[in-house]
C-alpha cells in the first residue's frame, strides 16, 4: 500500500495555546527550574507558580515537583487534591480536577491526539474532567474527552478510554468495571476480594 500519510502537511492553524509564544517559553523555563527543583515541602510555592501562570488551584493542594503541566492556564484543581510524582497534565485542552482527588504517580492525563485517517495527521483536543473524590491510580492513562465521576477509581496501569461512572472502580486496558468503591450490591466478575484489591493499586 502506498504511503497516504503526509506529515509534512501538518499544521496547527486552528489551534490556540491560549497564551503567546513568549509566555509559553517562560512557563517551560519556570517549570524546568523554579518548579522542578523546589523542595518536597514547598507545595505552596508550586501552587503560587501555577496560579501566576493562570491555573486555578484550590486550597491545600499538594503537588510534587516532578509533576508537569503543558499549559497551566488550561488546568483547574479543586481543594485538598494530591498530584503525585511524574504526573503529566498534557493540557492542550482543559483539564478540570475536583476537590479531594488523588492523581497518583506517573499518571498521564492526555487531552490531545490526532486524526489517524487524515493524511496531514490533524490535531484533535478534548477536555478531561476528574470529579470530586475520584482517584486516578499509579500509571493510569486517561484519554481525551473522558470524565471520571465522583468517587470513581481508575486502577493502576489502566487505560481509560471511556467515562467512569460515580463510585465505580475500573481496571485494565481498556479499563472496565471491577467493583463499587463504596459498599453497594455488586457482582464478583470472577475475581476474589483479594484479587480485586490487588488490581486497583
């Protein structure tokens, strides 16, 4: 089959980063220095830097210095949420995280992709919403356009390609229902209780 892909025709003419190129470069410099090399206990400093660049960050938010934010002005985080080590906010579009959420280490929230049947590989962006009390466990990958609803859990190393309803735990690649987080009538889906707990973390 002849090559139908023409990457040389790619452009982002219809996309706005939301700030000038100078501000984008300044943020990348700040993130790679003042943010990245701040000490463990300096959550307030890191919150202030994000706020300075247009993010909305609530009170009591804890953010590890290795977390990365592509465009902080497209990020909103509610009160008392934790952002772990090496979490990636690929915020080409809006990422809204609620209050009392946990985004665990090495999770990747991805708002950008490409049109795979477009020869020019056109850019696609969709927002991600993580509602109050939700937990994105270690190494989970969250697709563009996904909403993880209140108290829901995306298990460790899961690939989340569709919304997770409130209070449900989804695991796997692609992520599927495992159990309810808080007590409700549930089916076992062939897993023992010990196996269920191991899958989540």
